C-alpha cells in the first residue's frame, strides 16, 4: 500500500468513527492535519467508495474475503437458527476464575 492509500484509509476511519460524513474535502483535511503529502486523487477515490459502500460493513467483513456477498444473501434465512445456536453456546461456557482471589496483583 502507498502512503496516500494508508493515509486516506485512516482518515476515512477517523471520520466514520466520529460520525462525520466522509467527503474528499474532509479526508484531505484530516490528511493535511497529519502533515502528510499525498496525490490529490486519493481523497476523491475514498470519498466515492464511502458513497457506494457502508464503512461499517467494510470493517465488519474485513477478513471474510470474496465469499462475503453470497454469505450475506443466505444469512437472513439462517439467522434465527444461528441466533438460537449462539445463545445456547453462550450459556454453556463455564465461568473462568478471576485473578482477584489469587492474593496478588500485577502492580503490588
């Protein structure tokens, strides 16, 4: 990845996290605030991406690879069964002992 691509990626994530609409001007402002010099086409490319795709979905599906689209289509039909299975699994997990009863602390 180039410096411009990484800078615009981080700028887009910052804007998304703060709930600010992602535009080319705002991406460029965040990048300039970091004293970075990038090619002028990067902010507009990332702004166009943000218009077409939800940044939250991109973050959620970051490691899913190419199979994300077919899985997303099939997911609504399987959602109730998967939800029930998840709840059962969540209830079956044993509770771990806490470190409080060991008699020492990391910062003692």
